[in-house]
C-alpha cells in the first residue's frame, strides 16, 4: 500500500527527478498494479428516450457540446505473463455540464438562470493489456480491452439547489440518484519507456514506476439500469474516445 | 609574562561580563512602553472613521491605552491628543481630553471623533484618506513633567469616496436578477477603489417595491422580484469605512432585467414526460449492486485467509 501511495504522489514529479539522477542498471522491480488518469469529451444520451421532432430536454438546455470528463482508474494486476497482464480495479470520474434555464413563451424559448447536471461514474473493471509486442519485439504498442460495471451517481440543480419535481399525485421526485450500467473499452497504449530506457529504469528505481503508457481508447457504454423502464440513458450514443496516461508500478 | 598576566585578569573579566549581562535587565526595568488604539463606535473595526463620523458632532470613539513599566499613583492623568505628524515630545497645550489614569491598561470611551479630526487637521471631505497619530501623554500627579512620556498609535480618517460602479450585465432568473458589478474608474475626487461593497437596487415601474442586494464585486442577486416585470437596476459602492459613492448609470428596463419563471433541466425533462424518477438504480441494477458487494467481500476474505 505504501508503494502505491508513493507512486501516486510522485508520478507527476517523476520525470524531472529521474532526469537529474545517475543512471541505474538494477533489475526491474516487481509489478503490483497500475494507475491511470484520462480525459474524455462526454455527452449523455438522455434525449434518446424522446421522439425525434419533439423537445429534446438535454440539447435544449445544455446544447450539443461535450464537456470533458476526468477519470482515474486504479488496478491490481492479478495475472502477469510474457503475453500480457490481467488487471482488476476500480475507478471514478467527474463530469458536469452547465446551461441556462428555459421559459416557454408560446413557441419561443427564453433562457435565463442557471442549471446543471453532474455525473460521478464509479466503476469496477477487469482489463487485459497485451504486452507481447513490446516484450518480444520491442514494438512500443500495447493493445488492451476493458470491461466495467458502472454506477453513475448524478445530480441536477437549478436556481435553488438540487432540482425536484412534484408529480400530479404529489410525489416529489428529486433530481438526483444513481444509475447502473456497463462499458467496454478498446484501446492502444504507446509505451513511452521505449523512447528513453535509461529514464524509464531511473523512474523504476526512484519511485517504483515500471512503465509509463500514453493511451488512446474508445468506450461503448450503456448506463440505464440495464434497461429498466424508469431509467434514463446516461451513456453517450457513440464510442467515446479518451486519452490519458497510465503508470504501471 | 603573557601567561600570568592573562590569568590575573580573568576574575576581573568575569565580573565585567556579569555586569554587562545585568545591565540590560536593569535598563528594562526602567523602560516604559505602550500602545494606543481608538475604535469609532459606528465602525466595526479599530482605527477607522468615515466622512460621516468625521463631520458628526455626536460620533464618539473609545481609546484604549496599554502600557508597561509605569506605576500609577493617585492624581496621575492621561492627556489625549491627535496630530497629523509625529507626536510631539513636548506636552501639547491644546488637546482632546485629560483623563484620570486609573489603570495601565485603560479604556477611555466618549472621545468625540470630530475633535480627533480637528486636532489632526483633517478635512472631512478630503479626496484621500487622512491618517492621524494618536498621542497619549503621561502626566504624573496631573502635572506636566519636564521629560514627558508619550504613547502613540494611528487612526485613519477614511474620507476617500468610491466612484460609481459599473453594472456590466444582467442575467434574469426565476423572480431574481443576477447583476454583474465591478468598481468604477478612480477619479481625482473618487479615490476609493479597493475593499468596496456594492448595493444594487432593483426598482419596478412606478408604484412597485424596490429590492436591494449587497455584495462584493462580481454577481449580486436581487431576489424576491415579480416575474414578467421589467426592472430598472442601479448600484452604489461603499468604501470599507462606509463612505457612499455616486449612483451608477441605470441598467434596463429591458428583457435582460425582466425575471421570468425559468425552469431548470430536471423540470424540462419531467415536463417532457421523461421516465427517470430519481433515486438509486432500479431494475437489473438492483441485483448488480449486491452482487458486486458480495464479490468484494469474498475477495477481501480470500486475501485475509
């Protein structure tokens, strides 16, 4: 655990620290797992439940932009072979979109006030990173796949804090909750160690980071309580791309 | 020769060193130190008065004298005065008050602020702030000594006024307007531009009740407005001591100053008959959550064993 915390804390500062230290030629340290951070343009497909031509609530309020989602995943390596690594982990992200409230004046929409929707996806994932190309042929590319079960905590707010809606029978429906779903990811990582093996060894010696990867992937997901009839769709309608850094330690 | 001579001089050196060590302590016993502060009753902070305090014939301040090294006897007095420059080393013959010295940490209420300004040659309409020195002279037995002790402090007559603020924009909400406010530009007669607070007034057409809101630079929200009414918005800045500046140019009446019953995203979604009902996951998720929890528990138990 100590090793993990140390690696997280020093990850950002690792490059300059390593650059100033003498070259180390010791054996690679044993691997434990990995930590990664990523950013991804994101837009939930909430409007999917509304027929084309009718009012699309999400697009009407928040437009068609895709604010960035920030995510961090933490993995424990369960099975490390010469072909690749099987990881099991957890992760969390944060995303928020801001828009203006609307007022329907006949057929005209007047905008004013502020409203927002916030998502905090929490996930448990299993992934496999194929390291054979790099280990065997020193080709610095590692394809990977990941499958995750996601619980997205969400909250909508307006002028007076968290939103609420009162139904015809007087039931109050608060604009916050949690929605389950799944996601699957296909990605390709570039092994940065390939470009400076000396620095890579130094990082391993200094902070225990065995490998640094720059990755790019596509994720397809569905977050609608596995099709429950009273759940909205918080996943994007498309394969969402993301880019980030992974530190294997 | 050098050896024995040095040896003989050692006891003498020790005695001299001891004396030198004792000297500062002796000197400290003789030192009288002290500070003076003044708190205008109308202000929330020590050492500050505004234009109104300066011109008022009733506004008072409380002086606080804190001294050490003085042993008071009956009949001792404090002489209170102010000065635009450094406190004089001679006891002034024109002064604010002579007060019986009853304590080395004494609080003296009821000192007229106007007098403090007059003594300190303050112009209550000056464009710039005017600091004065507070001077308290110790009069043993109530008489002027040949070598008087004076304790000092500072006090600021904040006479600078702020310029009219800029009302940059208005964003309407449900029964409210959010007004973006920044400080106006400093002029020769309006020099207060930092630490300001702003009061926004939202006035409906004739006959309605105006609403005010106060805040720092940025967005200030006028609440409790009537939806569908076009308001006229004005603002005024106030210096930290409370000097009011000129009223800003007005904003509106316009669409931007007309609050409307805007609805938030959740309401738009529900008005469109959205199916989500809020709360925690349902349907298939109801089985997934306990399954995940069970898996986690099993993994943890396996690791322990």
